[in-house]
C-alpha cells in the first residue's frame, strides 16, 4: 500500500510539474504606452495593430533582458526575457529564423518543453516560451513569456530577422 501511495504521489507531482512548466509570465499584455522600465518579471506589451502588415524584426538586448518586436519600423511588442547564463551565453549578431515548431522539445536537455520555438542558429539557440526569473538563466536560448511567444510565433514568418546585442 505504501508503494502504491508513493507512486500516486510521485505521479501527481510529476503531472503538476509538467502542467505548471507549460506557462510562463503574464497572461495579458500591458498597455501599449507602458515604459520598458516598468515591465516586471514576465510582463510584456503586444500591440500588432500598430502596424498590421510587413516584415518583422526582433531585437534582443542582453544588457536590458528585453526583447523588442518591430514591424515596418514600428515597435509592436516588447517583453522581459531571460537569456543565456554564464558559460551558456546567448550569441550576439544578426540571424534569421531557420526552424519554427510550436510544440518543440529539447533534444539536449531532458526533453524539456520549448513551446513556440523559433530557432535562429544551427546549434539550437532559439526564441521560445520559458522560465523568466528576471536574470539570464537559460542554456543560450531567449526565454519569452508564454503568451508573447505564442503571439510572436503566429505573426512571424520563417526567415524573420533576429538581432542579438549587448546594448540597449
């Protein structure tokens, strides 16, 4: 009986862990005029109606731990993010997305969920929904709030430009 109870408890813990690991950050966008300095952990702004069509560019600021989304030069989004921790730094440069997978799982890190993946390097660095502790904590990827990652995924084409910089 103890063994059966233990298995049920472990199963419930794993189920809860799996369910809670699927969502990160705020569930709703902050107002479009929200200053970047007032975004809290996991918060974002998403206003695609400001520029409904055209090419999308994502700029990732490692110093600020903020991602900015522009369409036709108009900022339509920004979010607090978490990039690569020491020893696993997010590479800087200009990239294009080379893979999109809404239900991606890591091949390197224990099948970890990486929802709304948009891979931009050949060695696996991507934009995707992930943990947002308020500081760099990933293995090189750019973790985004879940809803923001989903909206960006839906709005952006394969081949979208991603600029990663150390500066604001």
